[in-house]
C-alpha cells in the first residue's frame, strides 16, 4: 500500500513536471536562418532546401558526404 512518502513524492514530481512545462512554454522560439551559400563549396543552397531544413549550412552534396563520413566512422 502507498504511504505518505509515496504521496509526497508523487506531488513533488507533479510540481516539477508542471514547472518544467511552464518554463518550456515560455521560452521564445529561436528563429534559425539557413545559409545562402554552402560553407564548404560556396555553391548557392536552393531555397526549397533552406525552407525544408532551417539552419542548414551545407548544400545537399556536401551534407550527404558529411553524413556518409559520420556513418562510416561512427562504427
């Protein structure tokens, strides 16, 4: 059976969850802008990619190469 300590722990956890939810809701959403040109090869990044992937810094080709390298060395 649950005792007073269990009820107290549940209440504390509920208050923590509420405080974290309120904090996350009040955070302003940072707007991340994409680069207009690839930081690696200096080729213009197409607008559809910049819209689909906010904050992108590389063109599709350079990003694909980076992803491939990371996947290869992650093993």
